[in-house]
C-alpha cells in the first residue's frame, strides 16, 4: 500500500470515528439530564413533606442538660505586682558620658546626647545616643553611661 492510499484510508475512517464519539457524548448528556430531573423532583417532594410535619426530637434532646460542676481554683496574683517596674535612668535630650566596652570596637569616649529611649535588653535599658563630633548615632546600654 502506498503512502497516499494509507492517508486516504485514515481520512475515510475519521468521520466514522467522529460520529461514534458524538453518539456516545449525546447518550451521556441524556443520562445526566434524566438523573438531574429525577433528583429535582425528589427534592421538591421532600421540601413539601418537611413543611407539613414537624421535626422529630430524640428522647435525649428532651431531657434536662447535665449539671455543671464548679471547682474552686487558687487565686492567681498578677506577675507585675511581684517585680518593681524600673524606668529609664536618663531622659531624651540629657547629656551623658559614654564609656565604650573593652571588647569589640573602640568608640570615642566622651559626652553624648540621648536621642531616643529604647526597650531593655535583659537587665539593662538601652539608649540611642549621638555625639556632636560624629555624623551617626549609636546604641548604648545603661551600664555604659554616666551622668555628665
């Protein structure tokens, strides 16, 4: 069989396959519609029947609810009352003397101005300080600062 005749044979069988596929699809669509219609009619009948009769209650639903048992628990004191609240030692705008730590970077020791109060890290409060001789701000712990 030549290449030309094989192509022709495939072409002639293509419409036959197409009609078989269409017929199968049409059958599936018809069954879907039939089941959908049947479900709708059952649902409508169920709704009208439900309206006519009140819902049934089980005997356990008619019984009184179980009695609640109350137990006494020890009173709990707030944690904040046990520990005194400390405030920052220095205020914004105050001049302080900064001593840099012996380890790490060596910073210029001298007088600085407190720019911002920061939250505590462990036991020490932190401050954002700035020197007039530097263009940047640095963070210092309260233990590294003294009154000027």
